C-alpha cells in the first residue's frame, strides 16, 4: 500500500481465515463514506442539549424553601407540605388535559388534568418575552410537541376575563421590576392565534373566590380546580419543563395574585414529593425529580 495514498483512497486489509483455521488471501475492504451531516437535525440536537442543561441549572438553583423565603419577604404566609399531606389531592397529568390558567373558577372545559400556568400558554410567552402572534403560534406548537394542549381563556365578560392576560396586554406588570413588556397583540388577537394553532379557548364563569395559592413541585402531577372551593394552582415543575426563568416566573405569579386580589390574598401552600423529606439541604432537583 503506497504511502502517498489519500485517506479516501486507502483500503483496510484483513486476513481471510478458512474454516479449517488456515490463512487465506488478504481482502481489501473500502470503508463506507461518512454520512452527510443534516444541518437541521444538528441544530435540533444542539438545542436539545442546551435545553437539557438549562433545565438542570434551573432544577438546582431554587428550592421550595427559597420560594417560602421570597413569599414571606412579600408579606405572605407560606408553608411546605408533602404530596401525601396535601389538603387537595394531586392527580397525574393527562395529555388530553389542557395546559390551563391558574384561575380557580369553574370552566366550560372539563379537561382539567393538564398543567396549570399563568394565563395558560400566556405564562410561558410572558416569561420568554414573546411579542408577536407568530411567536405565540410557534409556542403553541412547542407545547403540543411536549405532550400538552395549549389554551387561554376568557369569562362571561369577554376574552379579557383572564386577569393575567389583562395585566400583560395593558402593561400591568410595568411596576413589578421584572422587565416584563406587553405584547404587540391584543387579547383577542392572541386568542385567535392560539385557536388557529390548534389550542383551546375555555370560558370561566362566576366570581373569583380563591382562598389559597398552591405551588406544586411534583413533576407531572397537578391539582384540579373546584368552583365551590376555589384555589389558584401554579405547577412550578412546568416552568422548569419549558425552560423558563423559574424565580422570575414565580415572582410574577405572586405579583399577579397580589394585583388581582388587591393584596387580600397572601397565603400559599407549596407541595413537594412525598418520598423526599423536607430538608433545606436538598436542592430542587432532589425534590422535583425525586432523585
């Protein structure tokens, strides 16, 4: 084999052994050409790796005890309970359940076993700084790909009946110090975009009468609303799943409740997995993921 041959022209030689154990002739095996790199698939793999790393960072940077401290600093009463001791039973998230608002009122949609986030899909959009209906449509596709049904809601007063949405589109978060800017679309335009992207528009009824905020750290579990025993429900693990800035998201949740109730509701119960003891030395990865 010549020393000046290019790597592409070089062949691999191996001995061909006979069944009787004798040595036969040398065979030349040309290696197959390398598979072409798919730029789209490569970018997707890189993004997936970045998302996984961000999730790990978020899981380790904030504990339920930290959240209690932040809430107490805002004048809240907050406590931690395990799932087994939760005053309201947890249910496993159903992919047919809508990713819905934290609103505790009754709804015309009965698929309540989906994750609960601020304003439904708007909670993700708000935290990410999404401004356009095209970005919102793309987000709905992301939510569907993650195994959930995107949704937003109105109530008997109209599509602005979602308090979180109303605060967001009217600049109601300008004074909370989190850098939240209102989107370029109206509440109706946002709802139309969500519906066009295959999402659900639910309608809530009745007056608000929430008495407590549940902040749930149990992955892939949620609580269901009850119009006759209202509670705000915030699935904190969903913020991690969608690679949000979790401290920003949870402070936004607190600010939302404070604004909507004019400061009259400042009581929270944080739910953590039962198999993990409540211990300040454990990080959120151990509490949420159960590792």
